[in-house]
């Protein structure tokens, strides 16, 4: 086993000797011997690789081995998918299998993801930061309906019976002049807060800000 790879993966996933030993069900002393290189072979290698989210071949230092194990949604699939840089992923509302090396401790670095306004999101809507991807085989999750934002961000006067303090709404307006109903508008109590929220939305969506003609700035 490549000890340098073992310890690097442990640091990335937030493990120390004690916590990794507990995770895979061995004593601290046994884990110490593995990390110190005193155990050349260990029957616990599969459990260690699984806990660290890496491949066994990579831990063993085999030439050409992928660091992260390739997930499969189809146990009968025999073809190896083409893994590409995430920058080459198709634009649209489809799904891919994405590699996020920095996912939190103990989780599989491969995750089903789709484009969203913040970049990439998983099936639960949480942000992921992938570096590589491959196309999912059918059947895929249903398309999300996401499209790149187009148009402007508009600040308008607004009222709400449920929220009496609301005075302004920040919304995305499409190129045809209609509100973008796929993106939630934001509410604000005063013009300063409305401008702040509009600026945040503009930074995310890369759209210009306009003020409705009724607003006297």
C-alpha cells in the first residue's frame, strides 16, 4: 500500500488514525501499524478504500489506476464511460455523473448532478463543485427545466398581505418582457435592501439591473 496516498486521502476526508480505525472496525494499534507501513498486506484494504472514497488500485500504487472508484448505476453495464473535464459538460437541464473530489467526509465523490444558477447541484439541490463528468445512461432523472438566465434583473414596488413590511420585489425579467417564473423573486423592506439583493442576484446570474419607471431614485 502507498502510505503517502493513504495519509493524503485521510487528510482530505478529515480522518485521523483513531477515527479511521473506528470507521472500519479495527483497533487503534492495528491502524497505527498500517499507517506506519509495518503491515504490508491488510485484509481491511476494501474497508479503508471505501471509507476514504478512493479505489483499491490507487491505494496500492498500481500504474494508471484511477484515484476515485467509478460508480455504476447499472450492474450489468460493461462499457467504461468516457470521463471528461466538467467544462465540456453539455449545457441544459440534463443530468451527469460528476466527480467532486472535495465532497464532505465519508461521502462518495461521484454524484448525480445537473446545472443550476450557482453552477452544479445534486438531486437534493445542494451545491457541488465537480471537476470531471461522464454522461448518465438511461433512464435518467427527469429534466429540471433549468436554462441559463437571460434578460434583466428588475426592482419594482410590491406589497404583500402576509408580509406588510415588504415594499420592493427583485425579479428576473426575460427578454420578452415577462417575469422568469422558473426563478423565485426576492422581497425587500426598503430600496437599500432591494438594491443589495439585486446586486447579489446580478452577480450570480450575470445580468444587468434595471429599476421600474415608478421608482423615484
